[in-house]
């Protein structure tokens, strides 16, 4: 005798014939080995009743999109809001793959066209949907734990680096010229560590956004001016020139993380520049619908074969052979803003990053 609990299925279907057929299909086949129990079905005909019936015991929801008290995406949205961790498989009578794909894009785990359902297909869909949902929940839990751990580590690192920077700055009047050279390198490394922790934090914010970002109007000139001022303070040997006037108000569609885009591009332009006096030129070009920000440097440049790879496109960003998660984050954010980032050669040397954003 088995101790395995039967799978609990909530069937939300207002057509008696369809409900009866699905129930028969489920009872016709063996679920697992010979001792595995047949799933138990709770059948309701309305979305309101489904919300009342859903609970921790329900393992999966089979949902008809056309109900007396709901239809289409509204039905799916109402069920997803109540189902919590139970996966939802959409049942549609329309032989239209677009309907099913749209449902999956919206949050359903899978879909079935009623006329195409067979006992075996129904069984596989139910089992795979439950398995995928459990894997996704485990991944979410691990990501939450990792995010918490990273937050604690970042906090501790920033505190310790702050202490190091404070003591280091207090030594500036007590070392000779040779010692000051080493001290400056130490302080520069401390600033770089701080920058890395900020980038990691921004990257985690992107990963944890949980869906499409809420884009809104952002003052580009204000963001650029702030990041340029910070870059000039952090890199005193670098010459940063702005072409045009940033005093006015120029708004683009983005989020608060837009500052991270330009912070990482400016840091990258200096950090990977082998010149003793890096030169950075920033140009803002406006059109009726877009704004393009060009950040040009006099560094060693980037070979054509690496111009896409450096963003981590098509690769795992953290494992990319490019310049690290900074440029991967830049590319990810700009794409989220429905913008574009491009890389080209500078004349006579160096490279130019161009970020194009919607006004």
C-alpha cells in the first residue's frame, strides 16, 4: 500500500461535456507505478468558485479561459492572483496557438487545446507543469537567499572599505612622495571596490525586478551631470569634457537605475585606459524621438570580434570574457528601456559607446 498522496487537480470548466471528458481521461491512465493513486479532481464552473476552492492542497489548476464570470486574460489574471504556487494550465477551445502562447507569456505554465487533448498528453502536461513550477519556486527561494547574503556581504565590504579609505586619507600628510604613490594606488583600489559593490547591487535590483520595469520620465541631464561629477572626483588624472550644455532639462524614458548605465560606462572608459592622462568626451545628440549619449575615450580600443561579446550578449553575463558585469548591466538596462547601446572605434584611437534612449 502506497503512502504517496494523490495529485490534487482543480478543474475550472463550465462545459459539462468537457469537464466529464477530462475527468475520464485522468482516470484512464496509470499515474506513476501501479501503486500510485489516481489524481483527485475538484470541479467548479466559475472563477469565483475556483478562488474559493484554491488552497495549499491544490497541486495544479486546469483553467478554461471562457467562464460565465470571466473571459480571456482577465480569467487567467484572476486565477494567477489566487493560485499562488499552484501552476495554471490553460484550456482553450480555440485551435489558435497564439491564444495559448499569449497565456504562457502572461504567466500560465502551459496550455492545451481541448480538441487535441489525449489521456497521455494530459498526463504529461500536468506532470511537467507541476515539476517546472516546483523547480521555479526552488530557484526563487535560492535567489532570495543569495540576494540576502549578497546584501549582507556588500554592507560589510562597504563598511570595511570605508574604514580603510578613512585611515588611508589620514596618512596623506605623513608619507613621502614614494609612499604617496603607493597610498594613491591603495585609495584608488578602495574606490574601485566600492564601485563594484554598487554595480552588483544594481544588477541584483534588475534580477529581482520580477517582470517588466516601470518606465517613467527621468531627467537625463541631471543624471549625467551627477555621474560626471563623481567620475571627475574619483579619477583626478582623467580629463572629462562635455560637448553641449547639460544645464537644461532633457527627459528620457527609463528608471532610477539609469545612473548605473553612465557610471559604469565612465568607470570603464577610465579603468581600461592605459594612458597616463585618460581623455573622455561626452556628447549629447537630440532628435524628435530619441536622445543619443556618446562617451568617447582615447584608450586602446576594442577589436571588432569582441564588440558584441564585451556586453555578454548571447552568453552568461557573469561568465562573459568581456569587461565584466558592468557592461553586461549597461546592455541589460538599456534594452529594458527599449533603447540601444552600440560600440564603435574612436578617431584616431580608443572607442565610443553610444547609448540611445527614447524621449
